[in-house]
C-alpha cells in the first residue's frame, strides 16, 4: 500500500486508519476507488484526559524527534521559546494558538499540488514544578 510506505507505517495500520476515518465520516471512498475528504477542518479536543489523544500526540512528538535526524533544515521548521508568563493569560494564549492553526490550515490547503503530508504541532506547557502545599 503506497500510503503505508509514504507514512512509514505498516499496511495494516494504514488500512485500519482509513477504515476508522471512513467510519467517522471524515473520508469516503468514491466510485473511482479514491478516498475523498468529507470534512475540511477536523479538530479533536478534550477537556478531560484522553488516552487516544495522548497516544496520538505522543506518536507525533516521536515523529518530530525522528525528523531531527532524518530531514534537512530545508524540509522542516523546529523552533521554540522558553518564557515566563502570567497564568491568567492561558485562555487568551490557547485562543491565539487555535486562531494561528486555523489560519495556517486555510493557507496550506489552498496550495496547487498537495503532494506531501506534514504535521504542525505546537506545544505550550509548564516547565516549572508546582509547589506542593
């Protein structure tokens, strides 16, 4: 399966993923045997701990680590900032990140030849330890 090879996963993993996306009505198989996206913007969020979401993000972080060795600087962007913040700004920060992701998705989906698949992940997390009372 070409998809499995391009993504570096097993054919079974690719088949199961495609079946799941069809079942969730994110993709459909058209009459020509090609998959077609039914939903433009698919965002999965959870205010609770979610094992499936945690697993997905872990897999994407692992792929980001692998890209440090396997991809040239011209093929990727890796950047970061470490800053102190006022935690009351967290809701505004999360909203700005969501807005940025929406804007980038709209921009990138407007490309003429969508030949490669990239993952854009933004992590914003506390580095300091919480003092125990």
